C-alpha cells in the first residue's frame, strides 16, 4: 500500500556525501513515511553509494544527471562563470551557486506533502516552492551568507543568499539548525520563529576507542574533511604539536588541494614531518571505524568565520561517538559542546598555548588519564550527542509541520 504521507528531501549533491539528510531520510522511512531524496548527481561512484544507502534505509532517490555530454558540461560551466562575473556589477543569480533551477523544476513535479530543503541551492529552491504554496521545511546546517574566508566571498551572491535565508526563516513550516549558538545568531539577524536545534550527531557506533585494547604505539591525533586546504585551522595547531614532550602522530584524512600537503610539511620541523600522515577519502560507512583507530580528535574550526563559529560540525560529534579525546578551537559551537561534556577534551586558546600543551602532555605521559578522557567523550555521545536522542526531536518537527493548516 502506498504511504499516505510523502516527504521529499532536497539536496544539492550526492546523498552519500550529505550525512544529515541521509539520517533524516532513514528516520522518516522507519517512521512510516514515504520518503524520496532528490539530488544532483556528482558521479557514478557516488550514485552507487546513494543507491546502497537508500536500499538500506527504505527510501527512494531521484538522481538528476545534468551533464550527459561534454558539450552540456561545458555550457553549464560557462553559464556559472558568467553568473559569477555578473556579481561584480550587482547582478546576482542562483546560477552562481549551481543549477538550482533544474532542482526546482524537478521538485515541482513531486506530489510531496512536505519538502525539506538543505544546502544553499536547496534553500533557494525552497523559497520558490513556498511562493508556489507548497509546504516547506528547511535545515540550515551552515550559515551560507556568512561562510568561507573573506577572499572566497567576493564572487558569492551574498545579497541573494541573505534574502533567501530571511524568507525561509520567517515563512518555512519549521527551520532546524545545528547549535544553540547558530540558532540565536540566525534569529537575531532575520527574526521569525526560533529555529529548532538538531545536532549533527550520528547513530552510536560499535567498537569505539575506549572499548578497544590499549595500544603501545605513540598516540595519534586525527583530523578529517572532504578537502585538506587553507582556512581549516591545521596550521594553527602545528606550534602546539611541535612543543609536546612525547612522540605522537598526526593523521589527516581528505583530498589535499594543490600542493597543500607539501605546504603543511614545510611548516614543520624535520623530525615531525615523518610523523604527518595523509589518508585518502573512505566511503562514509567506513569512516567511524577509521576514526576509532586513533586517540585524539582535532576540531579546528575558524572562529573568525561566523558560520564556522556558530555551528557544531560533524567532526567534534563523530570524535565523541568514536570515543576520542577532543582538542577544539574556541568557537561558540564547540564551547557549547564542551560545557555539556567538560571532561571530554580541551579548548585551544590561540593567544596562549601553554595551558593546552600542559594538558596534552599530561594525557600523553599518563595513558590511563587519556583513557578517562576518551571514556568521558563516549559517555557524552551516549547521553547527549547521538542520533538516537536527536531523531525524536526531528520527527516531532515533521509531525508539527504536517499538522499545520
């Protein structure tokens, strides 16, 4: 029998690269909703991963493949290039962000009772769907108009993004975001109903670090992202790492941009360069196990970027889930986490590294103490920061949105 209530989830990229919408889709399907995820395709490898996730989660996916020929790919890139250049003369169009119109056109044909939009292109499409009279909810995982380093913002349609964010926050059936800090910042800027806080937490994983045997090898710091590049806080951690008294390793997982891996090595003393390791990207289902093979997770967000300052990212919550001790920069979002779980890690003071170095040396010289910090991190995941606790909040938001006239 066809489900009575249909939910469409709209995202810009592949589902396998978007853990937050994937958790939503799985949760809704298990609650009995008919769920479809509509997304733009980034390539056949990711499409196969998407299909596997959808089969396991019990929902459907619609993959929009935009570039079936090299000529179409060239034309789309040309249109985006022109849209980006037009920003300099005051003309702002969604094409500067990507093919939002294709996503919108397909969404308009779907008979969903509720459409949940993600990412900046999804938010733009959501605003148009609201104007069509559709029931739309939105998830603001990042503050798109206040994201990125300054030199990366010059070719962004910032006025368009702010208009979209404001309208969505005031008119959507509900808006969710990742932290109390970002919730308050968005409300202060745009007004409207207060967003709901649903953190970026994950289902509790098996075999976290504290449940594994003790290892004699030097402890390993770990950091991950899709890309390894500037503005991610890595360079700021190197002076701390260089002053530690015990040998450690630093493992970075992701795709280095250009010659950035060599740039990072050049910043280090010779004896540390051989302890810096790079891992390639792994399929999302494998990432929790990879994280749990390490000891201390680095959550090095930039507080000077409002989006990075306010949000609680995947990183710190996946480290808690895997039972890694936390080293975090002092952003508003990460202070929020460590106020809830003060024994799970430490905050870096960029003006004075001495306290953090002393604390890290204490962990490294006393593995039992490090183990206690790791156990506190895992306990924080079990008691607060896990999807098992966030899923009921998400379902409540959906139920309330559907109940509105």
